[in-house]
């Protein structure tokens, strides 16, 4: 799967003289940022383009909701998890012996 580049932009005022726009952009967003002046408008304005910060991945908690059975398997377990935990989803797991309903949810 190809990597998707995400760029953010921020208006940082008038262009100024020389490479002021580029310098202010670099001072605000560091290496890899690019200041660009739009001279098609009066007065010309500076826009800073930079890599968007990657949001942190949410922490995932795991909880149990008892046993699974033929009457209540994966979909039933997931429904129970969704009802108990905000954004919860569940699955039946028998890797530890008994067939347990395991829930995953953001915490």
C-alpha cells in the first residue's frame, strides 16, 4: 500500500521582503516546511505548508464479558461489547481454554 503524504497549511500574514515568508514558516514548523507568497492578491499573503502531525493512536483496553456459546458466538459477543463499552467490539477467543467473550474498546 503506498504511503499517503498529508500536508497542512497555515496563513502567516503578509509576505514581507525577501525570504521573510520562508523564514517565518521555518521558524514555526521547522525543516520540511515551505513558505509561499500569493502575489495574485493585494496585499500578498504568506502561506506555510508543512507535514501534518500524526495523531497518536488511541490506547486500546481489553475486557471480558463472560463465556461464548453456540447461542452467543462472535456477533452476539460483539453486540454485548458495543452495549457495555463506548466503541466496543468483541470476539470469542478460546486460546486460553474456555471460550471467552473478549472486548476491545478505546480507553
